[in-house]
C-alpha cells in the first residue's frame, strides 16, 4: 500500500499545485469568475484577517498560495492528512464559484461545467479518504481509547480496586442488615 500512496498523492495533488500557482500569477481571471461568491467571504474573512479585508485579489491569491502549499505538502507526504483536509476545504468554495453549472443557460456549456463540478466532487472524495488514511496504523482516537483500557497503569489498578470496593460495600451491607435484624 505504501507504493500506491507514493504514486497516488502526487497525482491527486497535481491539479491543486498547478491551479494554485496559476492563481498566484494571474488572480484577476479567478477573481472575475468567483466574484459572486467572494463578496460575502471577503467581508467575513476581513473581520478576522484585516490584511484581506476589502481586497478580493488578495483573498484569491491567499487561496492559491494555500492550495499550492498544501498540494506540495500532500504530494511529498508531509502532514498528508492535514494537507488533504486543507485542500478539501479550499476545493468546496472554488468549485461552487468556478463550476456553478446550475446557473448556465447554454446546454453545452452547462454540460461542460457539470463535468468539471463532478470531477471536483470526485477529487473531494479522494481528499476526504486521504484525510482519514492512517497508513494502516490505528487512529489517534483509537489509540487513546485503548491506551486507557489496556496499558495505562491507573486503569489497570482501578478496575481491581473498584471490584474490591464493591465487594466490601456488599459485605458491609450484609453485616449491617444482620446486626439490625
């Protein structure tokens, strides 16, 4: 499976790296297409990141830089789960803005945009699978649950102590009931 990962990651990351670099070089083309989606986003992002306030070109450039960087990280296997989640998060608004086939009147263009949208949707699925991929190792949640159950010394001592306390409480109840009866 390691060979498949080493081949699949760069293949899945390639469109994000090239698209991110293209967006960094020519953000005007992307900004024009994404304008309807950018207006509410620029206001919301501007409140949290003042450097991006009121400038859709900067936001588009930042998205391109994030896609290129996350794509390179994912392709090289550096923080692949985080990189895949980052790419997935940037893919959703990008696809909604660039391939809104439901708004296109021309049937041929609508079909073309639908194909691009579905392609992005399949890439999103691949990224979500990659984000969940633990390389055959148990997830952090699984490891933390089982570390507490099997190898943690407090847990190992606590169960017998709880059992002994329950037996003692039962014994005390029986003694108390025999004394009062």
